[in-house]
């Protein structure tokens, strides 16, 4: 077995022990989980926090004068404060809880678009976007008569920055681009993307669904206008996500949904809206989700961003070298700056067949278009096999993947 202690500041065996699912089996074999880009596993500390809430803390928040409700409110809002700290946002008023990154992007597309988009305006995205950062903008552009502009990529899977600069114009009303590609692992130069847009007073949304898993995000350093991510991709529970937004934009945008919590007063003649962040949080929120997300973010901070980055970088390098040694294997997405995601194809095979056979060996990878069909069209392929790594991924995982891929390649060819 390979030595998993690849970074002296991060004990990988100890980290792996924090994640109970990694101690289980799949198809009668110890599981090799390599689908963290779709959804990361959860440490016991997060599971315990959610269980504790339902066992001894549950009550609705913000409304009750009784102690249990006040305690639940404190725990819920502590989750929001932990998100604020994690992102280095200026205020918890700028932290909106949503159902996930997808809803966060839909919220901005709908609310910003209703207020600021008109016929003839333009919205810029890139050719590597997840469907959740394409379709909402298509919908609002169709509604408003605006045009969706797409920044092209090079063969490595990198945004062509000169083409991006050319697309920025007086017609551009917002830019919405992914921080890290879920399909390619490309880390985009988001700071430069934001700065160039701001030179023309154009706001920018960054889809951070993959980034918070792998790196430190500082929204004030980026000077980003909107930043989105999902809890379940950063070791937290499913069903909750975050929209960070600068106060000036959140104040200017109309509410996303109507109902309880987002109001100050309601009459049949008129309704006045609540202050931030509650203006965008209609209805009873995912209380346990906010608590679990807060604990997950503290877990990441305790491990240390530098230690996580060093570990994942070494895993990526090790896996890339081992996989490329397999005859007929081609990696799709070879950007100079990459996160720990490897999408590949094996000559003469279909991704689905490869993934199905790896499953028989207890190896969990993702196959298909990864909700990036236009990107697959760019490469003229039906999809890829994707192995995505996280802080708990080990060299032993990589060795088992490589052995499995070699076996599958021989079987199918």
C-alpha cells in the first residue's frame, strides 16, 4: 500500500477516519470514493451536529420568544456567521441562505435581471459553465430580450482572456463565470476577470461550487459582487447553499420569493419587505443545514487551507502521472492551473462502460457530461470518466483507480 502521509502537516489516515462512509464497502469491497466534485463525504462532526439539533435543539427560528426557539435561532445565526468568516464577507447581512449554488444563481439571474436587464443588453458567461450557470441566464435573457455572450476556450480548457476582453462592452450588464470547472478542474483567473469587468462598472457573479472545497475564498480580496456555493460540496449537508452579495446590489434587487420571514408588514393593499439577509429568505429555512454547514466550514479551517491545497496538489500530480502511463488514455482538460479533478477517456471505450466496470471493483467515479453539455460539444465527445479528489483522498485510492482502469481497458479492448 502506498504511503498516504504525503504532507507532514496533514495526517491523511486521521482525516479519513473522520469520514464514516469511507470505512464502508461498495460491491463487497472497501469503497474508493472518487466523486467528490459531485458531492463530498461528511465528517462525523457534521453528522453529530445535525443529529444534536434534531435531538435537543429543534424549534423554528426568529419567531419564538421561548428559550428553545431562541437557542435554535442562535445556532442558526452562528452558522451564518461562520459562513461570513469563511468568505471574509463584511457582514452577515451579505450572506443569504439558499437551497444550493443552483438556487443562488437563479436568485441573482431572476432578481438582478428583473431590475437591471433590458432589451439589447448582454450577459457574459464562459463555454465551460455548468448548466446551472447557463440556463438561468438563458431564461432571463429570453424574458428581457437580452443576449447571452459566451467566452470561448482553448484546447487545454482555459478561458481565452483576449476574447473575454473583446466581449466586455457598454451593453454588458453582468458577467457570470465559474471559479473552478467541475468537468475540467480548470481554475479560472477570477480576480483578473472581475477587475476587467469593474473597469467598465460591470458586476460579476462567480460560481464557487467547486472552489470552496479546494481553496480559500476571500470575497473582499476578489472584490466580487456575487459569490455562490453549495454546502454539500464542502463537507456539509445537502439542501443548503450560500449566496454572498455586496449590500449595494442586494438592497437594489427585488425579493426572489414571497412568504413568511421576508416581510416586515403585510396587508391586502401593500407589503413592505424585511431587511437583509431575510429579504431573500422566504419561509422556514433549513436550520439544521445552516448549523451543519457552519461546522463543516470550521472543520475545513481547522485542517488548514494550505495543508489541504498541498495534499490535493500532490494527489493530482500523482494521479495525472499514473493515469497518463495507461496506453490509450487521454485527459480532457489540461489547464496550467488545475484543481484536483481529472476527466479522461480511454481509446475505443465509452465512459459509461468504464464507470460501470469500475463500480464492480468498488471504485466510485462519475461518467457522462457532468451537466456541461456545451463543453462536451466543444471537445466533440459524449462525456468523460471523471475522478475527483478531496482532502480525504489518498495515494492508495489513486493506485486502486489506476489498477482498475488498466483492467477495464484490457477488458473492453
